[in-house]
């Protein structure tokens, strides 16, 4: 059986997730959660998101999706389409002993892979910045909020907003999978 695909995304109140190929906020707790949720797992990302990070992140297998046949980067797996990316994530994840494969953006990749996602780990960011990358609302007929954890900004860590970690499970046959 193939590994479930888990989205990890931080979304502002107005649906914005980024602008000018950058994240638009600093949230130390969210960075820690991102690390915890992705460590030891494959991560699928779009070429633009990879460019904004600039390097593969240690302890994870990075799969970059691009249509550019010439694109490559040391320490990174390349997929030319989404089917190839998902198949590779599954193969690498099984080899790593991971329980799931992750999808970490950006907007184009989330939009195209959402129908295949089993769970979304959503950080609700209490800001409404201008930006050009967005995440669509989840249809409540298809997604069930199964966990929520609210956090105040950590001023010592220079956090720029309050936030909440929210887990959505895809509803299958009227029941959310465990
Ligand atoms: N808040 C968050 O959680 C979060 C997470 C990640 C990213 N972001 C933000 O999202 C923004 C980037 O998102 P984006 O939508 O502009 O770009 P993206 O999804 O990261 O990357 C888009 C690129 O992926 C490749 N691609 C897309 N669909 C493909 C397909 N079907 N087959 C093959 N290749 C495909 C293309 O690369 P080529 O052009 O090379 O062919 C395309 O230009 C940035 O602002 C970033 O900071 C936010």
C-alpha cells in the first residue's frame, strides 16, 4: 500500500501563504513544527519553493518537481511531473521506514496534489498580508478538523503573530480515517 500524503502548510487569515517567492512571517514555533513533521520523511516541493529555501534540508529526502529537463541540484531528487514525484516519495519513504510522505508547497503544488492528500497539517497564522501565493479553503464536506492547538506569539523568539496548529483529516465514506 502506498504511503499517505500529508500536506504541511501555514496560511494567513486571507488565504495567503507567500509573496515574491518568500514566506511573509516569522514564527519560531511553526518552524519547529515543520521540522518535527517532516524529519525522516520524503518532502515533495515545487521548484520555486526549493529556490526560496535554496538547499536540501538535512534528515529529509527532498523531491523537487520541475518541467525543466536541465534542472538539478546536489542532494535533491528531481521529478518531471506529479505522478513521478508521488511514486518517488513513496519509494523513498518506504526505504526510510517513514509512515507518510509530505507535501510542503508551494501554491501550485498544493493545488494540484490536494485531491491525493490524506491529511493537512495547517498552521493558521493570525495575519492578513498582501501576497501572490494562496491556499484554497478546504471543503468542509471533504475535510474534518480533528485537532486544534492555539499558540500566542513568543515575543522573545520575535514571533510576528499568534497562530494555531490545526489538523484536517480527509473524510472517506462519511468517516475520517484515523
Ligand atoms: N506558507 C507555506 O506553508 C508555504 C509553503 C511552501 C511555499 N510557500 C510559498 O509559496 C510560494 C511558491 O509557490 P508557487 O505556487 O509560486 O510555486 P511552487 O508550487 O513552489 O513551484 C512551482 C513550480 O513547480 C513546477 N511545477 C508545478 N507543477 C508542475 C507539474 N505538474 N509538473 C512538473 N513541474 C511542475 C514548475 O517548475 P518549473 O518552472 O521549474 O518547471 C513550477 O514553476 C512562495 O511564496 C513560498 O514562500 C508557502
